[in-house]
C-alpha cells in the first residue's frame, strides 16, 4: 500500500486547530521545510509546538511564531531566536524549556507506552519545581511524564512508498523518536525510492510508524553548504 501523497494539502488533511505537533530538526538543520510552510498556508492555529527549538533567523519554525499560530512551545533551546524571545516577553506564547536529554526521553517513553519515569537530571533545580521527587540509593530523582503528540512532521533523506526511512547523518536527530510518539506521522523526503531499494539494515525508521509521505526534492537548507576539498 502506497502512503505517498501528491500535495502538502493532502499531507495535512485532518490536522486542525489546537493540534500538538512535534517537528524534527536541530536548529535549521534537517527541517521539514515544506510541511512547516504548509501549516502556515493551511491557516491552522493555536498549536502546541514540540521541538528542540522554534527556528531561528526568521527561518524554519520561526515562521509559525511570526504568523501567530503557536499557543505553546515545549523545547530545549531558545538561544538567539528573537521571535521566541519577544513572544515570551509579551506573554503571547507559553514556553516550557527542559533539558535536552529529558526532552528526548519523554518522547521515547511516549512512543514506548511508558507513562512516566524518574531521572536525576534537574533534581534540586528549577526543573524539579512542582514535580514529584524521590530518592533512590541516596540520590534525588525527578518524575517526568511521557510526551506525545497528535502529529509529527519529519524529514528523511530517503523514503519508499511504504514509509521506510533513511536519514542523513546528524539530520537524523529527533526524527525517529518523534515518529514513534505521534498518532500521525507525516514525512517529506529528499528522495523517493522504490520499495526494497533501502537495504533492511539501512532502515532507520520502519514504515509502520509512518502514515503519509511526500517527495520534496528541493530544500533551502540555509545553514548547510556543499564543499569540495581543494587540490593539493
């Protein structure tokens, strides 16, 4: 059964206002650019964004902030994202920042059906405020809840019609875990290949976790540059 769609509108069918959306990528690397833009074009609003960061330099997920369609952000990094800084300062967006390892483990737990887990990360700091804490073997641990979403927006280097995926080096980052933790996983791929073209040992995410795929051969990739080694 082919999961390939021919338009971004078809990919986003059924995604509505108030959705909790996980978006892969790290900074401006590995972003599902077409799907990000498609959400803005679709006029979907009041979103809860779950991503390592919310774009930067007016690019990537910063488009969602500029369009005013985000109500909440759960992330690990704010940095020099002026759009998010302004939204935090004026109170227009509710922002929760957490340790990056905790962020990943919360999503992994969500995908594995684990309701919550204890971690020493953040114990004794503001991260633990309002959360249950326990002591194990003389060390304090914080209870963290699993993190799930309605939708995950994923970008892969290669995909086949069933949705088996292969990612490109560090652009793999959060994508596979987000796909397991979301009810609906939407993938844009740089290259669409025939079923069986990806060796089973090279499948980074099985198609069982993917519902829709679209081929997007061109991306801006604003911080990625192809270079060649100069001749000696």
